[in-house]
C-alpha cells in the first residue's frame, strides 16, 4: 500500500494546485483535501474541514502564510480531535480575532463600524472579516470590483437587488468607473446609515466621481453638480450644519440622495428617475408638504443661470455683480476724497 501511495502523493504535491504553497502547509492539506471531511459540532451543525487546494494556492495567503499562523493551538486540538466551539458562528468569530495579528490597522477600523456595534449588542449575524473576505480563497480587495457588491448581497439582499437595477448597478459588471458598496459606505469602518452622519457626507461622497472631469466626460455628464448644489439653498444649509451635533434623521436641507435616491439612482432623463420633470413634484413634496405642480419650477436644479435658462435670475445676478463693486468703489472714493480734503485744509 505504501509503495502505491507514495508515488501518488509525490505526484499530487507536484501538481499546479500545490504550486506556491509553503512546504509546512502541505502536511495539513494532505489531510484536509477530502471534500467529505466534516466535524460534528454540539449545535448539531457540520463544520467542513475541507480546503480547496487550488483556491488556496491562488489566494493572497497561499504563498505567504502557513496554516498554523491562523489555526493555532488555541482554536484547534489535533491531539484530542476536539474543537472548543459549539456552533459554526463561534468558529467564524474566533478566526475574526486571528486576523488582527497581521491586519491590526483594519481591525481597529472595524471597531468604529456599524457591524461591530451590532455584534456588540448581541447580533451574532453581524459581518466579520471572513464573511466578506472569505477564508482560504481570499483575493485582493476589489478584484474584481463587482465582487464587492455580490459579497454585500449575502446579508443585504434587498438593497443589493435595488442597486443592481440602478444606473450604477447596471454598469458595475462591465465598468470600474461606477461606485460599489464600499465606495459610499466604506469597507472596515462602515457607517450606520441611520445615524445621519452618512447623509451629511453625501455631497462629498458623490463629488468624488461627479467632479472628475475626465470621468464625467466619458458619460457626457456635467462636473458642476456639486458647485451648483453648494451655491443653492439646500447646499448652503447643509454646509452650515456640518460638524454640529444632531439626532438621527435631523437635517436642515436635502442632500443628493434625498432627491436622486440611494440605491435606486437612475439617469435624470429616465422615466423612473425621481428627478425627472414629471416626478419632481412628488420628490419635492417629501420635504415640502403640499408642494404644488409649479413648485419645482422655482428651483434651478443644477443649472447655472443663463439668458436662455432663468433669464430673470441671470439678469439680477448681473445687476448685483455690477452694482455692488460700483457702490463699494464709490464709497471708498468718497472716503478717500474726504480724507484728502481734510489733509489739504490743514
């Protein structure tokens, strides 16, 4: 039997699946290559002990980490064949702690995130490192970017389905230009969308892409949207509120997502868009109760006043641009002449 198995094991170890795997890990993988190998937990769940060698070899850890660097004697006991865990979730939480040994900076960020806050309150389903990154098949973050939203959909299926139908979601699979979940919500220190802080940062978040001239040129979009928003009543009010303590949901003015949507953003000329002219009255009425059909016409949206678009506003602005310097200049001239006369008369 040994004469038969030895050449087989040698040939298997030399296969592509083992390429790049540290030698110290080969012994572990020699046993953990059986897909049917499981461990019966006290909870009645079966814990798979199988490691896909090919996936592990291709992972970011495959060429640099030994199995024992994560699977320490604190988490498993080969001598007795026993695990100290009662449920599969306990296993996941144990290895969440192992990650901080190498990734301490990102681990500390998670302590400020909503996932950790939820877990601290007793929610055992809150996302941990391996829930997002995987275990033995960890790839580099954002490769491909579409994988990020797919990963988030494991817990946030409803939001992911809405996002997939949006203008961003439809392009996410074919373009790296559009935002995925972590671009807005961040990765490790994920913000709780219910506390108002994320909404307050919305103009900054959206502005990262929508002020990029090279990027917006590809899609024929204006880069003036943030500037025109900040110059408008909504933007000014939102800016004044920055840095002030406020309760959840308390805001002075609308931000980008209040008008354009959150996960369901559409092109502005789409029939389903909340900022489409036909739908704008309903959108405004969310904040301005009783808004009439003509109410949205009093707002310039993201347009800059021109003789063709809002000529009255353009004319008033031009008047003040000329009148204010004239008045201030005249006042300064009057004061200067008065002082000159006083000096001369002396």
